[in-house]
């Protein structure tokens, strides 16, 4: 006795396989996009941290530079 598949069952299997393949592809793309978003957020966060550190260092350098210079006394004229 041979089992024969009906045309409807063959079509159902074909649709099922196509949907499974599409779902697998969507899953792969979602993983790629999610990873890219995560890496982008990490990179932007690192840049922001560096910018804060640069700003703080510039402020400190500016403050240190100003405190090392004696302000001119009242009535002093610039040296030419």
C-alpha cells in the first residue's frame, strides 16, 4: 500500500516550509539589527564619556591657568 499525498497537503507543506524559512530569515536579520543597535549605543556612549572627560580637563586646565597668573595691580599700565 502506497501513501499518496493530496495536492492540498503538498501545498500546505510548501507553504509551511516557506513560512518557516521566512521566519528564520527574519530572526537572523533581527539579531543583526539588534546587535548593530547595541554596538551603536555603546560607541555613542563611549564618545559622550570622552567628551565629558575632555570638557572637565579643559575646565580644570583653564582654572589652573587663570590661578597661576597674577592679576595686574590697580593703576599698573601695560608694559610696551
